[in-house]
């Protein structure tokens, strides 16, 4: 009897061990199936772009190798942020400021075909500051459209002040309008003190706020047409009987606007010693539009244009 009980107990133990082994094997098989399925999803997802950091999550790794200290990349249509680097750090926007000046000009001058006087009084101060100019003469009567191109393409400070005088009567009152518009757009970390972007410690923004401004500005067909132009020839005037031509400061620095899968459509550059090289741009890649704002790249007007180099690099990564 005792012998039978021992035999039965040994059989029970063997059966228990067999069941445990079967459970372990089954668990290992199930785990392998899960891992295999995940791997297949990851690979297929990569092929479809479903796992791409550019489209599914904010990507900071892809911006590590750029020259600019601050950057933000987003889809224009959705506003989805694809990558950012120091997007909420305070920056000096330099001539990216002129995007706001252009927006207010478009929204507050019913007919841009009208003639607007470029005040003589503004020139001594602009010369003293070494401000960038489009080439209009003191006291010249210029067509509003020409001044708008002058704001965005050659970054003409005299054009900005002509609009400020025409719209608000003074730059000081125009700046109030700029700050009101910034508040309306939700640019919570922006404060303007002038219409041109000349250096002032109280004139600041972030690349995120500038991207909000650019996205809004591009809703205007007039702004988009000017922003995406590579050059413009003005109407004849007393100072320029044959008109004159200016070129986009961004396109001037590019051998080609082509990037992998698309092209850079337009952009506004900026530079001061404290702001570094800045750029707000628009590109189309594989049929989809993107905007990129970068700031505080090393260099100046005499060096390699590192802000443009960054734009080409980042947009090309999307195309790849």
C-alpha cells in the first residue's frame, strides 16, 4: 500500500513538472509571436511613414546637428509640430518682425495700389542704425504693393516706417497695433518695440510665436504671393523713372530652392548681432506644405548663411 502511494506521488510530481514545462514553452511561444508581430508592424510602419518621427511625434534628435540655437518645424495645414528645439526660449526676432508689419499693412490698407509717401524724416535714424533698406528715396511716392515687396524681399526698413506712418500716424502707435495683433493671435511670449526688428532688449519673441504669426500670414493670398516671390520690379516714380528691382534676401543666398522631394517656396531672413541669423520659411515636400522658423544661428551677412543651410538640411530630411 505504501509503495503504491509513493509511486502515485512520483507520478503526480512528474505530471506537475510536465504541466509547468508546457506552460513555460507556451508562454515563450506567445512572447515570440508578440515580438514578431511588433517587429513586423514597426518595419511596415516605417515603410508607410506611420512610425516616422516627422509625422507621429515631436522630434528633437533630428535638429541636433543644425547651426541654429532655436527651431520649430510644423505642417502648415494642421499646425502639427514635427520637431522643435528651444521653441519657447526668448529670442530677438530681428527682421522676422517685418512679417507682422506686412500683415498689418495688408489688413489696414484697403487698396495697395495707392501711392504712399516714404517720409524724409525717417532716413537719418535708419542710416545711423545701419538698417537694411529696399532702395526708395526720401520723400518718394511709392505704390503700396511695391512697399510691401520692399518689406519682405530686401527687408526694407524705410518701407516699414512708411506703412507705420500711413496706417497709424507714427511708429509708436503702429507698434501698439502690432502688440495688439500679437495678443489676438496668442503670441504670448512676444513684445514689439519697433516695426523693423532693430535691436532692442524689450523687442523679443520665440520661434514658436513666429511660427504662429507666419501660419496666420500665409492665409492671405497677398502675403503668400509676395512671400514666395524671388524678385520684384517696382513701378516708375519720380525718383526711379524706370523703376528698380530687388531680390529676396533668402533666394539670393541659394543656388537652388530644390530639396529632397520638393522645394523651398519662400522665406524671410533676419539678422542682428544679438539675434544671429534667423529665417522663417515655407516649403512643399511630397505635396504637403511645411513651415520652419530658425533663430540664432552663428555667422553674419559676410559669412556662410547658416540659417539657409539649416532650412535645406531640415526640409531635405522630410523628403528622405
